[in-house]
């Protein structure tokens, strides 16, 4: 046992200080912002009234006619506060995730989580409602990160004390059920996909620890 300790410490140190590539993260943020700017320029007074929302947003009743929306809805947002909160969350969770897993794993969890969230939204939401936003994909990143690094602590404004990430995610998911207009189905679907992905990454030894 004494002979194993230096090796474990060495591996942990090397993995903690490895180079982190944020290009994929910045690309996703830039894509979301670019589409939101197009929404603003094509909408009548607000991004929510842009024709891009109906073209890229997910409306369950129209899914057979617009199958691409099961994925494109991830990149459409309702207003400034919607995209601001989502992009801040994506940056912080995504940058931490990229310290613990590869860029490929990050993109896989993001898109699979967004897809799972949209599928659950299509199955459970009002068929005539339209779901938009990256929240499902972000919940997937958060869920996977909570499994990989369960001791990670974060803040939720306005709560002044840090808490384990998994508790923060449960609180945010619970809040999804309390307010009208929030697609809790996408949050739940994304979170479940992310948790599964986190266990897969740990089982395959494709996750690092810090």
C-alpha cells in the first residue's frame, strides 16, 4: 500500500494541471449568441417574436414536419435574461467539465443531454407549446459533473454559502416545477442523461479528478 501512494498522487497532480482546451465551449456560446442576435434583428421588438423561434424551436405537434427542431431548439432563447443565465451557467459548468473529461466527452454530453431533454419535452409537454433554450444540455453537463466530482461546491445566488453541486442541481430542478413557462421536462431529461453519462465516464476511466 505504501508503494502505491506516490503513483496515485503523481497521477492526480498531472491530471489536475493538464492543458484545458475551451474552444468547443466558446464555439457553443458564440453560436447561441449569434442566433440570439439574429432573433433580435428579425423579431418585432423582442427575440421571442422572431420567425426563427417557430422555425428552430421545438413544438411537439409539428415535430414530424420539423424534425430538425429536436436539436436546433437548444440554440434558441426567449430573451436577454434567458440567454445570459444559460450562457453563464454553460461557461462555468462547461469549463469545470473540461478539466475533468475530454472535449469529445463534453460535446457528447452537451448534445445528448439536449436531445434527451427535448425528447422528454416532446413526450410530456403541451403539444402546441414551443420549447427553446440550452437548459437541458446544461443540466446534462451539471449532472455528469456532479457524478464525476461529487465534492465540488458552488454558489446559487442569493444563497450566501457554498453547497455541493448535486444539491444545487436538485434545487434548480425543483424550482423548474414551481414557475410557469419553464420546460421542466427538458431539465429533467437532460439531467438524467447527464447523470448516466457521468457514471459511464467514471466506469471507463475517462474522467479526471481535481
